[in-house]
């Protein structure tokens, strides 16, 4: 396998539900980081062999291979092929891992990995709604093998299994908000954020011809433990998760420019990181959200590294219990985990989040001088994505 490197990684701010990015077409939102990659690096986009993107709710404006549409709508070369994948919440991380595999296997020398989701306009579950009249996604035969649970219920069962309390989830939620606020106060995202000029709409939802600038993650909340403690549980009456300790409904996109180490050298580019290893694992679909545990173990076993060797970890904060159970099971110190806040504070634009987390990880390694980074996510249906990174020294 050839050595695969990431030469740049960019993301839009993550917009809150019905916030600053909610007026953007999904394809145009994804076009922002795609275009920025080539503006920032000076690489000719014609060098790109394939684009692999992630998106979960592939219906309406996110249907018809939204990755290809975004590429063309941005005026990028029509000869470049594009694919959109759905691995639920891990879609754009799996897109990143697939792009790495294409390069490593010699299919292409240069690839772009990316992801997008506009949850404001295409709500979660839109593509599987009974109202569409196209049937239900899960057949009756499934229930002969597995109980069908929601992600909310899975998160609560994880909390029960690993002894995670309401106090634990509230404290973790506050940590996420405080770290996110600190990251912005210290301008830690300056190297990765691409501001977005989003269209203004009139009362009828039509563009006015003017725009507004979105340059900051919109999910941050000024809160306290007392404030979080006053929120009602979202899954069970006695549950440990609330809106404050769960990921936020969000809009956002991110993209990474990847290539062989030899190609980067030939183009005079200094990579941010190299891909050490990747994985996608299947886990119990009833608990559903334990994938990061198995993915982490898989990568550490394959590489001979220990969790203590990992300097920066991005574990998606779908729910607080997901990260807390992962830390207990892996024996991880939370010090280097989601150091700039996670989805509880910054948001979780589904198909865009994997690329967002990978972008955060490679830039944090560069900022701190750390060596190894790990990105891992839980996914609907019982999957876990994993990407192990090493900063190029």
C-alpha cells in the first residue's frame, strides 16, 4: 500500500438548526470547503481522481449524488468522478477512509473526501419517512434477529451498562461547552474554518439578493451545571440524557485533500498528516452506539499502539454516554479527548461530521505538535468508524 497523506482539511462553521447556514442549498454548502481546498493549496482540481462524500438523508436537495452536484455547481472539473456514501453518522469518515483506500491501492493519486448535511432543511429520517409511500427501511424479518431500538434508547442502555449517571452526563456536557468556548476564545479554529456567505431569504423563502456572513460555530451555549440539571430527559422520564447532553441538530460541511506522499512532494506541498490505518466495524445494533470502543481496539491492535500513545482523540459526542463508556472501556484519559469541544457544544451535521472531526484532529495535531490522532464515531444500525492519523514531522 502506498503512503496516503492529508495536505489540507477545511470546514464550514457548524450552524445551529434554522441558523445562519439554513438558507443554503446543501450542494452549495458543500461547495464552499471544496473550493477552499484548491484556493488554499494552489492545487489544480484537475489533479483529483475521485471525490468521495458522505451524506445521511439523501432525499430532496441531498439526493441525486449530492457530492457530484456540489462539485459541478462549484465549477470544478466535470471529468472528476464523485460518489456519495451513507454510513449513517459516520458517512464522511467512511468517505475519508474510502478515499484513502483508493489512493493506497493505486486507483488514483489524488482524492477529495468530504461530507455535508443540512438538517434544518432535510430533517433526520426524511429519506425513510412513511409519508413518502415507498415502504419502511426495516423489514419484519429483522425483528426475528434483533430488537429495534432508537439511538436515544441505545444511549440510555449504554449509560445503564457502564454505570453512567445524570451527574456524569451533565458534567461532560458542560465540559464540551467550556472547551468549545475556550477554543474560539483562543482562535484555535483559525486554520480550518472557511467563512460562508449565506443568502438572505424573504418571508416567502426566496433569496433577496443579499447575504449574511457565518464565520463561527453557532451551537455554543452559555450554561452551568445548574442549568443543565434543570433540563428534562429526552428519551425516558428517568433518563440521563437531555438536549444539553446530546448532539445538536446542525448544518455544515467539510472537505479534505488527500494524495500519495510522493505526489505531495512533487507538488511542493507539506502534508498535515498521514493515514496510519482505518476501519469500519459492526457492533450490537440494539445498543447501537458502542462502535467507537470496537473501532479503537481494532486500530490499536493492528498498529501495536496503546491509547496512551494517542495525543488527540475525536470521539463524536452523539450522546455523552457514548464518549464516557468509550473512555471507561478503553481506559482513556479524557484530557486529550475532544479538546476543543464536541458535537454537544458545536453540533453534529450528520453526514458532514466525520470530515469535520478529521479536520479538527489534523489541525489540533499541528497546533499542539502531537504525533498520533484518532477519529472514531458511532453510527446508526450498529457500526463504528475509525481513522488513525500521524502528524507529518
